[in-house]
C-alpha cells in the first residue's frame, strides 16, 4: 500500500428548501463509536453537504479490514446540526425517522465481501439523503381597507385559495384573511405568483400583481379544517 488516502464511503445531502438543492451550514459531529474507529485507523471526513466523503489511509486498510466485525452496525454515524437558526422552521423535523438530534449515516460496503479489494470496489460513494421540507398553509393577512370582493389567485392556476374571512388580531386590529386550500412547501426562492384581486367576473381588478411569499420565520400552528396544522402568516399592508 502507498501512503495516500482513498474514499470508502460517500454521502450527499439534499434539501428542497434551498435553491441550490443542498443545505449550506450543515455541521457533523461523530458519534462515540464512530469517533473511536476514526481515531484508531486515521479515517477522515471531507467535503460538505454536496458530497461528504469518508477517507481511509491506504496504509491502515489492512488493519481496518481485519477488525470489520467491530465496525458500527449500519455504518458510521454523525450528529448533524445547521448553523442556520431557521433550520427547524423550514425543515419537517417531525418527519425524520430518528428521535433526538438529526443524524447522518455514512454506510460502508458489506462486511461479508470476499476480500479487502472486493470491499473497496463495493464502496458506497453515491448515497443521497433527502431532508424533508416543511409544508404549510399560507395565510395572507390583509391589513387596512382593501374593499370588498377580494380574492387571492395563483397566476399559474396550480394553487387554490379560500374565500376571505375577517379576523381580529391580538391588538384588536381587524384584518381580512385568505388561506391557501392546500399546504405548500417552504422554499428559499419561491416561484409562485399569487395575485390579490378585487371584483367579480369581467369586472376584476388586480390590486397586487405579485404578493409577498411565505417566510420560515412566520411559522404558526393553527386549526385548519379541524386539525392542528403548520401555517405561514404573510402580512400585506394597504
């Protein structure tokens, strides 16, 4: 063996919220069993969420292979956290399978490979984890006198909105509320084009050609159709 390193596992992380597709600011910390194995055999974790790569010293491969019965079951695991304080707002943390901190596992090739060379050839380098994005009902709160016969319309015709309803804010302000009839995925750069209109039929006027989009920070929990749901509030001032 030479003194170089080679990849023995790889993993990409994708998150639909981000326009780039991958979550920047993700940081990994090895679990105890993983950290012990990495220290013992000089394993290195390189890269970022676009592609993490687990590197092994070629000089230590024989020793690593000889103790394969001691490898952590399922692969090497890392607790993952984001430096973005809004991570839990645009990520559906309840949909993640594991309890506690979000974890990533870099799988290794099967232990029952016939030889070290076969094991290296079977290294899983292209695994991908899809992080679940949070879906919310979008709730537009129209502040001020917007008149009657209001509606929110999707210019693309893909998203429907309910009829306007009055609502009183905690400070006593009366607003007009219009909610989407379906939950929508939160996105870093939403591509929707929702319009505020007034009037009926041919006598319809566009009041706002493009309403503001939902922000993760405006997350609330409300009862929608009898169920407690995630709601994104979007305030629109006259």
